[in-house]
C-alpha cells in the first residue's frame, strides 16, 4: 500500500481529478495549503507599501492506493498538473503500513478498496 501526497497549483485540480478518474483512481482527500519552493514567491504593492508574498496557494492531494494503482496515480497527477513552469508542484510517495476502514473494521488492501 502507498500513500501519495501531491502539491499542485489550485487551477489544475480539475485536470488532475479528470486524469485520476480516467486511470480508475477515485478516492482522494483535497486540502488547501500554503507553501513555497523554487518559485520563492513574488513582490506585491498594497497602498504604496511593497511586501513579499512567499507562501503561495497550493492544493494538497492525499491518495491511499494499493501497489498496483500507485504508478498509474502518479502518472495521472503528472498528466493533469504539468504546465512545464516552475511551481507545478511535488509528488511524494510513502509506504503505508496500515489502513483501517472505520465502518467495517476492514484492514489493509481491502480497506483501501
């Protein structure tokens, strides 16, 4: 089992969801996030005062999958999120030791679905 965490641009969320659905990955959690990386932010002026904005809006996806779905989920995220520009995001793939479905008590691969 794998836990895939992806940070993507907010405007690419619908494209990523479409690509995931096309690859038969339907379950995910989506959270708004702030962060910075290679982009390093930008400068903005408000009422004549300059300030640096270095925490940019991102969307965090968390997807728990069985081993045979991990690579296709990663490829779908890349397909949907890639613009070729700095700030496209990151994908982290972690081993997932345990998954438990609260409703039924199912564990492991059966709980992920």
